[in-house]
C-alpha cells in the first residue's frame, strides 16, 4: 500500500534525474530484413546536453551475428535560446555485422551509466533469410554495386569510399574514390585525418581544391555529390583489407559557424594470391597491357649504335615491376634500359623501355627475341609478349674489327643516346658552349635550395619563434583582407574576421577546428589566456553573429564597429 502511494513520486524523481542529466540513448539498424550475404549496421546514438564524458559502449555480442568492423563519430550542436548558448553533444557508434545463420535475431539493449544514472537503448529484432541480397538496385553512378552505409545526422550527409574493384590480386593497384553525399548547403569541409589499416601501400591519385557538386541518387534518394579524394592502394596481403578512412568536419550554411564531424563509411577489398603457373622471367607486372616494339635502324657502321624501344600501354602496377634485361652476346653490348613514362599517378598511360645496342663486330648480327610477361587483371591469366628475332647489318666504320667502341656504355647513357650516332671524340668538354649552359642552369637551380636550407635552419634553431613569426604574418594578411572588405561593406567581412581570429587561436594553441564558441573560450582559459582577452574575443564572436543575421541598423555601422574591435583583438594577441 505504501509502495503504491510512493510510486508516482518515485517516477517523478526518476524523470527529473533524467532531465537533469539530459542523456538519451537510441538504437537503430540499416535494415530489419536481410540475407546472409548482407551487412547489418547497428547504430547506437547517445545525446547529452552537457560536455560530460560519455563512456563508449562495447560492441553488443549477438548470437547469429559476427562483428566485422566498428567506427564512431562525435557532433557538437549549438543553439541560442534567450540570448544564451545551449550546447549538446551527439555520439554515434556504428557496429558492422555479418549474419552467421538464418532466422530471427535479437540485438540486446545497450546499457550506459552516466554519473550513477543508468540508461538503456531499446532492443532490436531482425530477420535473416537465406539467399541473395536485400539491397536496393545499385546507384547508376556506382558501377561496382551497392555499398552498405549508415547515413549521417538526420540523413543529411555521409561520405562513401568507392573502390574501383572489390576483388584484386596481391600487388594490383586499385583506385578508391571518396564522395560526399549531402542534402544540405555546404559552407566548407575540412579533412583532418586519414586513418590507415594494415595490408597495403598507398599514394594520392587526385584531390580537388573545391567542392564541385552534381545531382545524383543513392538508395533511391536524391543527393548532391562531390568528389573529395582519390587514392591508389597497392595491396600486399592476401586477405580482406579495409580501405583508408577519411575523418573531418563539415559546416552547413543553416548552422552558422557550427562544425559537424564525419567519418567515411567502411569499405573493404578482397585481395587474392597470384595464380600459379607464372612464366619464366615474370617480374611482377599486373594489369591490362598492350606492347609494341621498334628498332631505330637495321643498318649501321661499326662504332654506331641503335636503340630498341619497347612501348607498354595500359593500366597496372607500372611502378611495382622491373624492366626485363635484354640478353647480350660477344657480338654486341646492351645498356640497362632507359625508362620514359607518361603515366597518371604511376598506374595508367605509356612506358617506354629504350635499350641501347652497340655492335662490337661487323657483319650480320642476330638480335634475339625480347620477352615480357604479365598477369592480366581482367582474366586472371598470365600473358606474354615476344618480338621476332631481328638482324643488324654492321658495316666497317671508324673502328677496326674486334676493337672496342670509342666511348664506354656509361658515357653513351650520360649523353642520352636515342638512335644511330657516331661517337668520335671532338675535343674537351670545357670548350663546348652547351657545357657552360648546363653548368649555369645547375647553379641557378641551386639558389632556391640554398634559400630553403637557410629557412629550415632558422626554423630548427627556434621553432616557437618561427611559428609565432609565421602566425603574425598570416594574421596581418587576413587583417588587410578584412579592412578592404569592411571599407567596401562586403558581407564577406564577417566571415573573414571570424576566420582570422579563430584560425590564429587554433594554430597557436594547437586546438581542433570543430570547437564551438563556448568550447573555444574554455580551451583558451585552460591555455592561460587572460580572462579580459577571452571576454573580448567572446563578445566579438557574438557581435559577428548578430551583425550577420540581424537587420541592418541605421544608427551604427557594424562594419566600422567590428573592424575596430578586430584591430583591438589583433593587437592584444600580438602582445600576448
């Protein structure tokens, strides 16, 4: 009886406690019905209205699901209520599972404890069916199939990593493209980190300087899409590998200066061992190639040379395989090949292998066949290219039979031999006009190196002083831009002024770029910045936002007022 009377009060107390803590825990999945071949994404979203530390939940152990990966992201949201800033933090934890059986599978509740208060997410039940994929039809812009993902906050933005192929051989290069999908107007985007995993080497393929959006659809929903980056991966482990993950922040027009963190959705590539039966002399080439050859001449004089050129066209691991050696005999001498490339990121284009051949005897000389083997990445079979035997007709020249050429092979290579040439000594080098021209070019090219060396020496001598000097230079440049914009009453002034101060503070005190105003002020206080200066900066940021979004006043000129405040803050920062 007593318990029944007290029950309403107990419920009221619990509700009040929950409101005080301001914590909510929600669970969701990307699909409630799936097949054995699908990937299930389970998301735990924790929202709090304070900056208190929230413990990361452990990955739920689920009978019938195998955990294959997990990721997380954090968002900071800020709103203004009655001229007061209110901040909330959202923690997103994503867990990726592969089903191991069919039937109904229940993901249990997630328990979170915050300041002795316990919160639970709801349990979720999914149905796993035997058979193919439940994913919707692939996006027409996505030629490699549908990628599992969990959309960002409110489904407004997410970043996908799209490999060119989902299955490659060890050593076969694969391009991975990263696209931003969004439904919002984007003010700016910043890539802060590139998280790497085991099993590959990488190089940059392409990175646009600006966001260039195009309209597209994904999972039957309309988005704007922009390429962020392309990378080339060189797998070296025969297993499933996860591609690099991009981490950064994005700023939307509708949210003012608020940054939201993002992390590209996980993507995987299956790497296979090279097939058996590699031909003799195989040097590791993998790709799709076509080859041709040409000989600069078939008739020459003793003391002259010809060049055998092998042209390789296609796409593959050009930078990973070695050029084959051309066999030499007592009748001729062969150089190591001179390599000329016209390649995009080292994987696509044309490679020329130029072998300089110098006869040692006169008469008919048989040149053996040139052989080159590679693994065709499309068919998975080894291919070979072989030239026909060729004949050189060597006539008497400036050298007697059996003697050595007048120049060594090393000298010929230094001269950049590219065809039939007679190598007669024509005087010392210092009498040649081209010798002094080359020497002058070398000296001129070294001047920037000396400048960079002196710059780095000063930087290494006193790095803090150097950094402070560079910061002051950058700040003065931004101040000049702000003054010009203020004089022209250009609305861009507010953005320039805000960025000038914020970027200076972030760099000087090594702060992350996604901090909201309240977090930034707190960080400055922790770094020992004077309280009066902090108050001045906070007031300046508040006035900036008010001037941007409030109607223009006839009594005061916001450009003049804020320009004066900016100069005052800049002077204080220089003296701090």
